[in-house]
């Protein structure tokens, strides 16, 4: 292990080697999950975990041979509430005496699904398996079987390593490249690429102009939005906020836009598109996420604060409508001296989305005038 990696983790050499091995194990486990293969979780209650997305005839037969009647479906609290357990606040496990793909799909995904069996508390292995699904950005539902015997070649990881992974990723964040990249609305801009953080890809800081680092710096934390940023989707205001903020910074002393790998409020692109399908069937953005098993917002911003600190920022003028972003930066040790709105278009296609963000998540959005005009 390199001296640089040890210093990122702030560890003695022996502990550093162990934690780096843990990080590698989790990264490989995430790749296995996304590839549709099972992962073993060691511990007092060893289990074999498979994403419900990977269930097909072959995996069903393999798991059935290993599980006997001991398989279970682990679901997060939001999905259990959707299934009819209105007061559920913790994840739970539903017994699968037989691996019935139709029943598993109903419990994991279908809007008309209803709980059909008792829900047991989760074990540490169950909880770690569910956490792996979230980190891999697949559907947050996992088939778990007792893990005393696993198929040869199955990758194994400990629950402790899974739970520690996000914080260790943030601690290991580091810049890896930078270069000038002129933008249409901000020609004097530089891209700084960071490796690490919570996402599965690199993170980007766009330094616009020459911000004065001795004073509060204008900052926007912008979560990646493929549909809005790149394709101009009318369902959100993300692309307008991104380009509008960059142009505003260029004209007002510069600033920094952090472009963060947190598509779909941290749920991942595939789940975001699943949520769009549910919205097309009448649910609002948060109802759709809950139906899929997600809470209000899965994003963390501790690694965003680490990026800003690495760039020399100590105080921030935050360009955001989301109060959680300011609270997260302050909790991470940055001083937020001001918050100003990030403006985007309000359209008939996104008015319900924006209204839900205002009413459900407390975003600072003024929509009543548009609603009256459009009525």
C-alpha cells in the first residue's frame, strides 16, 4: 500500500492495510452485484445475497439448491410501508419457503403488491446485504439465503466493511487531474477531477473565474442529472440551474460548481427511470421513490465538503434551494454565510415535481404565481 493511501486514511500501516483490503473487497462486491452475481457476507450470521434484479431461471435454481426453505427477501422500510405496513420504520425480512420469481417481483416492485407474510427483523448480514444494494445503485431489495455453503469462487466481504465503506471513501478523496475547460457561459473555467466520494464514478469541481478563497466562495452542489443536464428534460429544472449558476458565477466574481455522482437523489440512473415510469402512472417524485424502497433523499455531502476543503474553501455562499445541503456543509466544518436560490424554468411538465420538492423536502421554491397563471 502506498504512503499516500495511508495518509488519506490516517492509519498506522497494519491497520491501513486491513482497511484498504476491506475497501477493495467492497468495491469488488459492488461489481459482482451489478453484474448479477451473488456475494457472501461473513460474520456471526453468514449469508449469501443476490439482487432481485438478477433473479432468473439459473440463479433461482442455484439459490434454491443452497437455501432449502431458509431463503428470505429483505426489504427497506419505505417499501414495507408501500406494501401496507404504514408505521414501519426499519427494514425487514419476509420468508421465502420457495423461490417464486412472481411473488418476489410483486413484493419488491409492483405497485399493487401487498405484504403476504410476517416480517421479521433483519440480521447484521441482511442489513449489510441491503446496504450493498444501495451502494451498487440497484433496486433496494435483496434475496438472502443462509451462507454456510456458497458456490465456489463467490466473492466474500464482511458487514463491517460494507458499513464503513462510504466514510472511508470520503476520507480517501483526492484530486487526480485538472485542466482549463472554457464553457459557453463561463469561458474562464477549470475542471478539477476527484477520485473517491460516495459514488461509483469520479467527482468534478468546476472552478469558474478566479474566486477569492480568503472570502466566502459562491458554491453550488449539483447532483448529476442525465435527463435534465444533457437532454433538457422538461420534467426537472436541473439543467437550467446548472447552466444558469455557471453563467451567474462568471459575472459575479467566480465560484465553484461541484458536479456530483448522485443521479436520482443518490438512487442511480436505472432507479430514477423506474421512478419516472411510476410518476407517469400518477405518483409524485417522492411517492415513486418510496414505492421502489427509497427514503426521501439518499445523498450525502460530506465528500463534497472534503472537495471544497481540498480546493482551499473555508466559507461558502451556497447557491441552492435545498436546506439539507447547507446543513451538511456546516456539519462537515464549512461556514455557510449565505444561501441564495438556484433558478430554473417552471413548466407544466415539472410543476408537480417542484411542488413536491417544496412541500415534502422544504426546498425554497416560489410556485404559486405559476400555478395561478396556469390554472
